[in-house]
């Protein structure tokens, strides 16, 4: 019988560990190709579903608890199965009810002893009820550097919606894919099935002609020219709102919150009631991140203070011009220079509880409304009600930033703008 010295065994174990780690890092991970719709400013992706597979266009809802699809539009599949009540799959989606008295022929909205839920459309401010189903899901994969063959989940659980939910959706879109912090979300189901840590990264392109990506699992997230966007992230804790924001009162919100403690413009602190940034006993407050708001939405007093500070910090030779809705501060672009980080305007800092700073430069703070006018790309919350969330960081402010949502360590990794590294979220190799 062969014998081995202790040093040989140590070497062998070390070698196997290195190989194992290398394989873990390079094994295929799911990826979504994401395009910004020019008309609605929604972030749209495509997966395939059913047997045989059918392409399905979906808008991305970062804080959505699950995926829903309009099944009223000729949903036909031989692998379509109801999720029965009191099953683990029903619990997975946190179903609110059980359908038991359907007298019509079985269909997407009529199946006895089947879990039910509330799909909603934040773009049309409309919701309804629907049943929970399982079916095949096919999605692109990657090693972090290029696209690899499609991989499948044999039974992905989602909710069937109907035509009522179509209001306000981008052209061709037939549902929403939720990335929120719930067990029925796309990241949660993918990580469970493919056995990787519950972690994903969002990299939205500012272009309506070039795609960004959602990477599932750990990095690398390589963008041309060979830049690993995960290599220089700052981190801040993700905060759970256990009181408001779920489907029911008292249910934890599926949205992602971070702790913004103050806001600065050109290193000067913006003056407003900073207690608004903390949660009160009713679960109101905090700062969330959203893909369903095209621009950052601020409570009225915070918005007014930011606009005033930004206007004051603008160079004196930059002329303020009439506002263009929905923006409250617009300027002539004549004397605004251009830099690698966008228009040469005052920078905005979100000072976080981790003491790190999320800097917003011109590319993410300004919106070009026409060839002569640039507007500050923040909007005021509706004044006919008190917003539950005083700061909602919207799509424009997170474009060409890599955001890594790490649910294992409960933290957000953020790059700030990738433009400073001579790349962008449009530079992943989808070819």
C-alpha cells in the first residue's frame, strides 16, 4: 500500500482547495441582459419560460418580492403546474390565501387548492390577485467575463397576472421580475437552485441602445477593457424595515434600504431635518433604492434644501432657466463644461452610516432635456401625501454604478460611477 508523508498530504489538500475555489469562482452563474426603454425609462430584460420555451419580456423591480407574468395572454405550456396550498413552495412566496371555490374549468386564474398572491404594477399604480404556479425558466449564464450557454430551472415559482396589470408597462413587456429581499424573488430562487451565495450585482446602462446587466452570485463582473467592477467596492449595511412595505401591515419590506445620515453639495452639508432619514416607530423613514423610479424622489423639505444648495453652488456664469417638468432646477448648458464624469457641476455626496460616501457626479445628477438645457435629475415627492420613504434613490442616479446586494453579509457594495475607471455598465461582453 502506498504511503504519504504529512507534507505531501498538506500539499495535496491545499491543491484540491485551490482547484475547488477556482471552480467555484468560474462556474456559470445566471445573468440578465438589461435595456433601458427610451419611452418609459423602465429597465427591461428577457428570460424564456414554459415548454416549449417562449421568450418573455419583463420590467425589473429591484424591490419586488416575486416575478409575475400576464398569463391571460395565451399562456400555454406542458410543464405549467399549480402550487398547492400548505406546501413549502406556497410558503416560499409568502402566499396570502388559498383558492378553494373555483367552479370554472381549470386555467391560470382558476385552480382549486392553489396558493394566491397580490401581483402589482408600480408603473401603473395598479394591483390585483393571482394564483401561484411553477414552470420552466431559462436564463443566460456567465463566468463573469462573457455569456455562456443558457441554464434552466425546471420549476420556477411565479404569480399569474392578467391584462389589468398591463397599464404603463413598456412595449412588449408582459410582467415584472422582482429582485427584492424575499424568498420568492429571482435572486433567492436562483441562488437556492444553483447553490451559490445569495448575492447579486446590478449594473444599469445609461444608454437606451446598449445593455447593462444583473449578475447573480459573486464576481468577477468584468467590463471592457478588462475592468473587474467588483474589485473596488465600498460597503454599507443593508437595513431591514420590519414594520412597513410588505404585502401586509407588520410584514418586512422586500425593498433594499441603506442608512443615509446626511447629504452634502460640494462638501457643504445640506440643511434639513435629518431625523427624517431615520425610521420612526411606524416604520416610516429611511432611504431605499429603486428601479421603478426613474429619478431620485425626495420628501418636500429635503428636496427644497437640496435644490437651494445646488443652485447656490453652481458657478455664477451658469444661467438658471425655466424649469422643465418634472424637474425643479434647470440651467443653460452654454457655460457648463464636460468631463469624463459628466457635466462639470457641483457634486452631491450621500454620507452613509458606514462613514463611506456615495458620490453623485454630473453624469448621474444632471439630465439633458434638450441641446441647450440641463436639469438637476431629482424630483419632489407628491405633495398630496406624506411619503413613507423620504429618499428613494432612482434609476438615473444608479446608472453606470455597480451595486452589489449581498444578503449573506447584509451589505451593499457600491462603486460610485464607473466612468472614472474608463468603463460603463454598457461594456459587458454580451456578444
